C-alpha cells in the first residue's frame, strides 16, 4: 500500500509511540475515574500492551516490515507489561526503561571495547562519518542510555506514580530528542549532515 508522506508520518508515529501514548492516556483516565495510582498503573498496562500490539500490526500492514527499534520496544512492552499483569506488580512496568536503557548502553559501550561500532551498523546508511566520529558518538550515546536508566530508577523510587508516568512519556522522549540535537556539533565536525540520529524508543 503506497502512502503519502503525511500518512507515512502518522503510521510511523503510531508504530513508535502508540503503546506509550496509550499508557499515558489510560493511566490518567483511570486516575480521573477515582482509581488509586497503583490500580491505574495496572489498568494502563493493558493499554500499553494493546497499543504496542496495534503499533506492531500497523507497521507490518502498512510498511510490510517491522523496523528493529519498534520491534525491540514493542516486544519489551509486551514482556514487561505481561509480567505486570500476571503478577499484578507495577514494579515490572517501572523497571522496563531501566532494563532496556541499560541494555542499550552496555551494548554500545561493549561494542566499543570490542572495537566495533554498533551505532554505525544501525545508522550508517543515514549518516556518513569516519570511525573516530562513530566512536565518539557511540560513547556519548552509551553513557546517555546508562544515565537514563539511573534517572528512571531515581524517579520511580522517589516520586509519585503520576509524576513517573509523565516522566516515562513524553519525558524520556523529550530528553532523548534534546540529547540528539546536542550531538549535532559533533556530527557536523565529522560528517556532511546537520541531522541528529533518530530518537531512541524503548
């Protein structure tokens, strides 16, 4: 199915952020209905699981494929969401950003130790840079993902659920986009581009 550029953006938005947006909406709708924050989180997790499934289906139907990042993010949402619902324990859904960002960070930094550039494998077609530039960008993103994991732990363990949900989305997305733009000077130094890498979605 051939889509217009505007329609492709909408499809990509549903694929990338549908589950998280559904989680946010579901939580505050249930909170407005008089539920406690813990009850609202459990109910919102159903929205997260449903929205993530819908996003994967939409991506497959309209794009005839599921891109790696949405597949990883959607699969993680199903796993951690399923654990939350099965055990009726919201700690699982709160731990998802910690676990996923830690894995991304370790994978990037581990790749550097092994003299590989995993970020280049993901973005090499979109951005042209010498290996030195990729090493620096990979180091920055690896440390950034670990920082996000630590920040998520701090927020969910010290703040009310209402604050954590907003931090989860759109908070983490905003931080990731801002960090991406902060890397533009580095990328301009090494490459003929002024576009930051696409924002990470976990």
